[in-house]
């Protein structure tokens, strides 16, 4: 399936792209943002480049742009695991995302991009693609391709002005009373290097207890080098990574919550992960961690208006805590998967 007349495909390589290429990409990125998130501030260009210029450790990715005239009007990004401890259980998987500006839809651009994905899956010997969308057009297109819904999720937001702070303070006080031998430890801006190994191991264990519904998925493995990479990128954008853990008398990290903040979007704090080790659930550790972090956010970021997080709709324990705090669904996302052969067949038919 080729692009329609007047459209050109170009590969976008962030590490080597020149200033003009980046400028055209950022123009497209801002227009897509205005279509999908018109009420939200767009990520600053320099910050976006920090996250894009190099792939994550252990991963490989490729990007393409569709150009009409001199404008980028569509983009495609795919990625896959190439080495490290995640490869064994993720070697059949590829993930991808694509966008087409609304004025250029229903012309065959999306189908042409889907064919590129199918060809790349064959080249990399990957058999299952994972993707997602929050747009009805995207849902209709993925259904037409033959993709299957595997998980429903949502971006949830907490308006800090509406928080019941008396309840939050009560939760924070109940934590140590219910678990008097457990320590609450705060790493204000970065996880200390001497904690990389135990923290990464605990985070790996807890991440793999998250619900995945019907997704075909491999293991998630967080390594010290992954943590160092993330924190190094935050250094470049002047961002903060605030982490709270609970630690048991034997040294076990029983619970984790962490949030991020960057100066480019000072109105929001991004809730990244909250989890409690299965062996230590039932003691209110999740409530304790969330409450203590919210109190810190209140005191540290007076200009912040919201806390933003994402959850699978099936994650009842976390949603129960979040709903009591006041988190509400802001927009839904549907996660799909499609087999390589199905995608090849559909994009060959056109």
C-alpha cells in the first residue's frame, strides 16, 4: 500500500536530525496536540527532544514522517526490545503509535503507515503489535485493520483544590500506627545510587503485579541502568523525581510511589507508579504512601493544579484509593493488539 499522490514518506532519525527537520516535527507535534489535548499545555520542544534523541536502554525504535508540501502531516513510531532481561519474554512483541492530522484523514495515509509497520514486523521477526488510541477515529481505524481490544484504561486526574486534606492527613497518620515497624523513606529528587539495585528489584516485582487484562505481554524488568538513564534525562530538563518507599525491618521495600515534575508544565504533577508488594498488602501501605506524597506535593508545588496518572480500568485496588482521593477519569484509552499476518493481509488488500 503506497501513499496517495502528493504525500511523501521520510524516515525521522532524532539523533541525526537537523534543526529544520526538528522544526517541522515540532510544528506537527503541536498541531496534533491541539487536536487531541486542546486544553493542556504542550511539552516544550527541548524537553520532547531529550526523551526522543536516544532510545531506552535495551530497546530499538524507528520513526517516519509523512510530508505534504513542506508540512509534516502524519507520524509513525515503533519500538521493540533488542537485548537485556526483557528480551526472552518480549521477543515476539512490537509496540507502535501513529497520528494523522484530521484534515489528511480518509485518504489512505494511515493504511500506508500500517503497511510499514507490517513490513517492519516481518523484518524484525515480531508477530504481535500493541498500540492504543484515545480517539474515536483511531478506534474505528484499528477495528477496520482487524486489531482486537485487549485492555481499557484511562487517564485519571486529581484536582488539588478539591482534595479532602483532612482525610489525607488522617491516612498519613494511620500508616505508622498500623505498621509501627515499617519505615517511610523519602528520596526527594533522585533515587540514591546506592539504592539503585534494591529499588530496581522491588519496582520490577511490583510492576509485574499490575493487571494486563487480555494483553499478550512479556515481563517488565527495571534495571539500575534504566533508572540511571531516566534520571539523567530529567537532569537535562531540570525535572524532579520524588520517590517514597516503605521499608520493612528486614530491608524489604514493601511499597513504592513516585511522581515527576518538570518546569515546562508547572501546573501538573505526574503520578508515575504506586504499588505494594503482594506479601505486604492489607496494611494500608498504599494509602500511607499516596497520602504522604500528596502532602509533599501540596507544600512543594503551590502552582500545581492537578495530579495526572493512568490506570487500567480493571485495577480495582488502586482505583479504589484514587477515587477516594478524588481522582476522576479525564479521557479513556483503548489498547489493541493485532497479529502480523492479519496486518499484512489487510494492508495488502487496501
